[in-house]
C-alpha cells in the first residue's frame, strides 16, 4: 500500500478489538509539507451494513429471475391450454419438455 502523492480508497477486511472481522473501506491521503512526506491521514469506514444490503439485493434479484422464469412457463401452459381442449395433447407437450 504505497502512497506517492495519490489518495487511497481500498476495501479491506479489518479486525475489531473483540476479535471479530468486518469489511471496511480505508480512505487515506498523504500529508506533506514543502515536498517532504510527513505521514498519512485517513479514516476507516465499516461497510458491513452495505455488504448485507448488497447481498440481500442479489438474493432478491435471483428470486425475481426465478419467478420470472416460472411465469414464462405458466404463460406457455396457459397459451397451449387455451389453444386446445385436448388434454392429452397438452400433457404430451409438457411431459416431453426438459425442466430448466
């Protein structure tokens, strides 16, 4: 993590005093005077809640995709059933299709 005049915004896994870990972003920038490097100034931001929200969003998105696929299948069934009253033909069409 070398700094040569640039700012740093990196995500890391940090360790709390109690031994637990948490995701964090470190914002740091160099401190210099008259071209001489004096050190760093920065903050550590706990992003655990943001990570939980991102994970919940991904789960919700995956569930919505699954439901969308199920709705497509149900719409296909409805279309076929409404186009024919021959239940054996309907059964044959869906029994032969592989499930995805």
